C-alpha cells in the first residue's frame, strides 16, 4: 500500500461518496487509488466547478464535500469555490497534487507554495510530508471542516510522497457530544425577551446547520415573535407561517427595514455577521441583541449582544421558551408589515408584461416547485430578486452564495444537489453572465446523469453592476456583452433547449423541462428596468407606527 491508497482508505472511512475534480500528472497515484475504491470520481470540466460541487454537497449534507486538483493552475482554479465554501460555512476538503519534496527548494515547473496560498481561504491546511501522517491529517481535516462554524480545509500531497510505501489505518471518527448553554445566560435571555415590547427574531444559516428549524418554529409561535431570515436562512420557518416576514439582506431600504428600526430587541439565532452586516440593520449599535448560537458572537461595533447563549440551539430555544412570559405583551410592530409584504409579492401574480419582470418570473417558479424541491441561485441582479421573492417551506431548498458571492456556482451546485436529492426537482437560476462562467459543466451533468433545469435571466449584460452604476452615478459603462444562441448551445451538447417567447410561456415551458431525463436550459428574457423602479420605491418607503 502506498500513501495515496492509505489516503483514499481514510476518505472511505470518513464516508466520502464522491470526489469532484480533474486528473493531472501530480495526482496520478491518488486517481489510481480512487479507481480501486468505493468512491465515485466525477470528472469535471474545470476545477472551479469541482470546488462548487463540493461546496454545495457539503452545505446540503453537513458532510464535507471533497474536490481534487493537480498543482499550479489546477489548484489556483480550485480556489474560488474553496473560498466560497469557507465564507458560507460549508464543510469542504480540497486535495491538491504537488511536485515532489525533492523539487520544492528550487524553481520548478508549475510549483507554487499551495499551503501558503490556501491559508487565507481555509480553516486549516497542511501538506502530507511523510506517509505515516496521512490518517491523522485526514481525520483532522474532516473534524475541522465539519465542526461549527464549518468551512474549507486543504491537503497538499507531493507526488513522491503519494507513491511511497505506507503503513497505517484510518483513525476512528469518535463522537462529539452536544454542548449546552449556561443557565445564567438562558435566564438573562428569557428576562430580556419577556420585557421587550417589539422583539424581532433574525435567523441565519447556523440554525439550519444545527437542524433547529422545529425548535425555532416552536419558540417563535409560543412567544408570538415575528421572524425574518437572512438569504442563507431561507426555509428555517415556512414562508406561509403567520409569523414569517421573509428575507432580509438587500442593501436597500425595504419593509423589513421598518421592523428593525422599530424593534427594541433583536434575537439573533444562528446568525453569522457575513450573512448581512449588522451595520445595515443596527448602524448606531444601540439596539439590544440576544445572541443564540453554537459559537460565540464575532466582534463588531454594531453587534455587541447583551447576552450570548452559546450551545445547542434547539436546547437553548426550548429552555428560554420555558422561562419567558409574553402573555401580557402587545403584538409586535413587525407583524403589522406582513400584509404590505405579501401584497407587494402578490401584485405580480397576473403581470403579463414581456420581457418578464423578475418578480413575475420568480413568482411563477415558486408555483411550480414543490416544498422539498431545490433551487441553486447564482450571483447577479437575479440573486437580489430571488432573495427577496423566492420563499421557502423547508431549509436548504434555496441555496444562495452570500458570504463570498461567487458567480458561476449555480450549474455545478445543481449537479451536487441532484446527486444528494435525486428524487427532487432541481433548478439552477442564473444570469447570462454567470451562466457563461461554468456552462461547460452541463456536459458533466449529462455524463453523470443529473437532469436539472437551468433558467437564464437574459439581459445581455452584468445587470447587478449596471444597477449599482445607475444608482450611484446615473450612468453605466462596460457591462454589456453578446450571447450565443442558448437553445442551440444546449442542443449541441445533447441537452434540451427552450426559449420563452411570452410571459404565459414560462410555466408550461418549465414544467416540460422538468420532465426531461437530460439537463435542460431555458432562455428567458428579463425586464431589469424593475431594478431602478425598486430602488426608487424603496427610497420613498416611510416607517410609521
């Protein structure tokens, strides 16, 4: 047995089912070991796509997704997806090939110090410098990647070390017991919540990672406190729940802004500052905050909690509920906004304008998708509309790259989602800019048998940047481009291609595409004049009690 074979045995021991990546000269021994293992290697068309697949796999399962590249340009291509996973709290293990240790001291073909390079975008990374340490490296990599807050780790494997004889066995995974918050912090939180007149719950992805959705719903319902979620907290409470006020995170004034301005206590549950900066909703730092999470709060002048309840989120919520009394409190101000929020959403239900308004497109998408179906949203102007208008019944049914906000994640992410949930409908929502960044992975989807639908919001440019240029400068520049014929593009790859010719076409076209046994692409012209209209409307919004 050589080091590469021992490495793969350790990955099998961690429960790894897939490795996403590309072959290269410096990872030949690792690839040979994978060939003789139970792990399925999925050959991608670009290392960035491989990392995005591992990113989304980790986010959906809680188990680290694994991606593999060779050295040099292969490793640099991997970095965007690795950084995305790290900032968004998705467990990921990246493995790179490397030159032999006998070449690292001299200028060498394609050599980069990958441990130094990956250091800023990972929780931990190392190089296997001796065959005997492989089991310890792998066990630590997965433990670090999957422990709260999850993130990315990196293992560098020099080619001469990979080929060396190795003696060893995978290490036992052990079991991490839950940690529980102190009774003092629970009592303090319960007192603050009992005394508040206008409390508001802000819930983030940490609550989803902790499987705390049932406890959150019970907590909010019993105490009658309205709930807003971050982009990454979608579905933690069903959007149809009477206390759900949907998503916060737009960098523009919105209905939810009024809720924050009138609140006298923010109860942040599983919230990470990177999901939506507290400087946007608590600029003066004066709003009292209760922090309930598995880890302590980050330091920010706008986020200084009065109390931190650190431990198992579900247990903390249950204990706080038992000690809180809100029976004599009036209904929170935020609930008065619900009718306005819903009316704003529903006003587009019968809109027939074409090109399709983004609000209408997303409204119709929501009508077709089931409670358990999954949408992977790319980054661009469509992301802002998806975040605001695509509402969820279940956690992890709308995934948005938010911390790193990396374009190109939707198509690779949809492949991973379909591998994790083959019985669910999966849709990749992307702009034409993001589509062209990783559209080559549609061939990967066809090859590995993961049929899903890609909806392209087609405006012939980088719509989000144009939106910001128009807002700040009153003009735009360098954002327009041409596109291929997306229908012919899809058909040339053996996929199904569709073009929406009217607003009424969209729902039947989507239903047809979802029935196909190969990936499908829907080219949908979108009316992004709505961007500036929304900006104007948001600027005119007044908050009154």
